[in-house]
C-alpha cells in the first residue's frame, strides 16, 4: 500500500469523507494548507525575528524560540537537540491563530473539537506546533489518544512519516501499561527475536514537505522523523464517525475515579448530541478554535 498524494483541486470535501475519512485511509494533500497565511511564512528566521523570546519546555529544560532555532539549525552544537519541541499554539503562541484559518482547510469538518462543547484542551485536542532538527525522531510508534484523527501540516522542511495499515495491532506490541504505545524501541532495526510478529507488519514510509498535509486516520499506528530543520502544525478531528470510540476513551482514561468518569462521560455524551444536532442543522463552527 502507498499513501496517495493529491492536489486539493482534485478532491472535494465529500470525496474526502467517502474515500478517506469513512474507510480510514491516510492521505497526503499537496497543498490544502495554502489557505493558511502561515503557509510560506513560518520559518526559523521568521520565528527568531518575531517570537525569539517566546519560551517552551521539553522535559525539565526551558528554551527560548531563539535557542530552539539555533539548536535545530546546528548553530548551537553544545547540547542535544530534543525531539519533539512543542508549542501549544492557543496558550503559548496565540498570535498565530489568525494565520491558521480556517483550521479545517475545507476538509477536516465537521470537527466537534471546534465546538464550544469540546473547545477546552481536555480532550487531547491541543493545536500544536512541532519543531525538530535533522534526525529528530518521535520517541515511539503510537496511536493518538482518544481515537482522534491527526492532521499534520508541514510548513517548513521535510519530515518522514511511517504508518502501519489498520489491523496490525498485534504486530506492533502495544505496551501493556499504555496500549497506545508500541514497546518496539527502534523499528528501523527491530529485534525480531524479541518481536517476531513485527516481521509481518507492513510499514509505509514517506516524506512530507513544506505545504503538504498528512491525514492520519484514528486507530492507525504511526511515528515520525524530522529529516532537517522542520516546523509542523498538528490538529485533530472528531465527529460522529469516531465519537463512539472517543467516548469509550473518555471513560477509560478516568476509570480509576468512577464518579469523575461518569460526570465527564455524561458531559461528553451531551456535548456529542448537541454537536450531532449542529451537524444536522448544517452549523458552521468557528474555525479559529482547534
Ligand atoms: O510530527 C510528529 O513528530 C508526529 C507527532 C505525532 O504523531 C503526535 O504528536 O501524536
Ligand atoms: Fe501521533
């Protein structure tokens, strides 16, 4: 299997829904993010100039944007370059929001994460900017929490992705203590003595470059590697299609406190019903929220 690469002019929203969203088939849009002002503007120079002092943390270490850019561009070789370096856009760089409109690119809709019911970042739905340097690897093969589908918008540099077709869970050895992560440490050089079933898996590796958008359907194992200095913006998609699985996760993630689980799940059930109603009424949601 290969991941299809399409010009946005060659696929309508309806086709995307029928051919990719419903069956869970990944897709690379060559240019769907051209509708964002950020496209063609986000770069290390631009961030150094405009947000050089803006801070973020990776683990226990705090970095300024200037330091981040020096690290990923190899101007500072005195310490390791972590991956990923993330900014939560809504809280750490809210000024960028108008440059990422409409978030849904005309395809990632209806998106219940854009409704006021699920707007707060409690549902795995942060709008995140990822910054990486050459060779920076996402630390594990994983599924995204809450069965959300991911939209990864590459805005600067090339990033390599690997995805595994749906249905290969047992070949990827989910961690019993966190079944959203694979225990396989280095899939490019797997220890087949330890992980024999991995040999049956059929990874698909490909690169996305500036301007391209990768749609990763929920339930699809994936990982990434930055090939050079890279900047991406990722958002998630939730609607009637993945809501049942989402709801189960809302419960399961709070299962140690049944009262809390019941309260939060009830809220989500009601919010979901309201969003469904909104879809039926053809409501357009604010696209400045993720
Ligand atoms: O861009 C990347 O490094 C992958 C990010 C990812 O898969 C995630 O945050 O869930
Ligand atoms: Fe992910």
